[in-house]
C-alpha cells in the first residue's frame, strides 16, 4: 500500500485523542507506526529539534514544586546518565529518585511531581509513557497534560480504544531542548517487536510540576519515528 493510500496516523486527531483517554497516547501511536513500518509504510515525522539550553526564568521567582522538591536549574546539567532506581509501572520500568521524583505517589500508584531540572523533566517523560501502559492508571494520563485547549479537548473525549500486546522499555534519551519553562525530551524506546522508536515529548513547567504539552487540537506536537540505533542518544535503561 502506498503512502498516499495510508495517511500518517499521527496526523489524525481522532486517533491520538482515543489513545490518550484509554491510557495509551504514546504507546498506541507507536504501535500503529511499528505496524506501518513492518508493512512497508513510510514515516514522514519531523526531525527532533537541535539541542538548546535557553533560559527565561528567575530562580527567585520560580514556580515552586507542588510537592516541595528542591531542585531547580535554568539550563540542563544532565551530562551523564542518571543513577537511579527503577520501578515497574504497568509493563514499563520507570525511573525513581528521591531528589528528581516522583515526589508524589498516591494510594492508587499514580505518580506525579518531578524536580524543576532536566533530570526531573526526563523522569516525568518516562513516567508519563509508563503510566500509559497501566490499564488502571492510564485513564488519568490527562492529569499529566499541561492546562490549556489541548487538555480541554482530551477531557471531553470518551474512553473507547484498542490495546496491544506490544511492550516497550526505555533504551536511551536525548534532552533535545531545555529551559526552566520548557523541555523537549526524546526517548528511545525498544519494542518487543524489535523496533527502536524515537518518542519526542514536549513538556512545560506548570502548576509546580512538569506537564506534557499538547496542541490546541489535543495532539502530540511531535511524532514518533523509527530509528536504526542509539546514535545521538545517551544509553539508559532499567534492564
């Protein structure tokens, strides 16, 4: 089947909206991508932005962590892989660290509150994806989305969707952009089907925590894409 006959699923608003409300916004998108790649489809995802370390926040006026985590940085200091513990969330290993987060894990196991640092943004991104693999916690993913029109769209959707037996684990990361207000974290996920997939997430600091950014249509701003190796990524995993 040609590319013209198979529209990019990441451009279809309905697909992404259905995915998030059943707790699989990122993973469901990648499942469709992997299926397309295995059948010979093309991927037209935009490239990940070049690294930047801009800053616009004043530490003395920084929005404090909602759970009291003390870390704060205006430019990324993450030059080596974090040394942290890992915990299974759904089917994915997720990072945990006393300083970087999650600083709040409720009685249901829902994880939030990450440090106002590049490492905190990285941990928030992985925990977001991992939460989407948990059938119980997945419907609450919208709570980890930044306030705005995109979140409003997602909150108004029904919770029907499909699941898959595909499993993924973090293989590496790239902090593609970081400031005190915004971060772009590109995760390399290793899939049980054999694919290595780039999943870039944009995050914003809002309400004292890192939140995943959506467009006004309720879509991820950047699309996942298959990659051939970990070139350009820092290897890091819970295995």
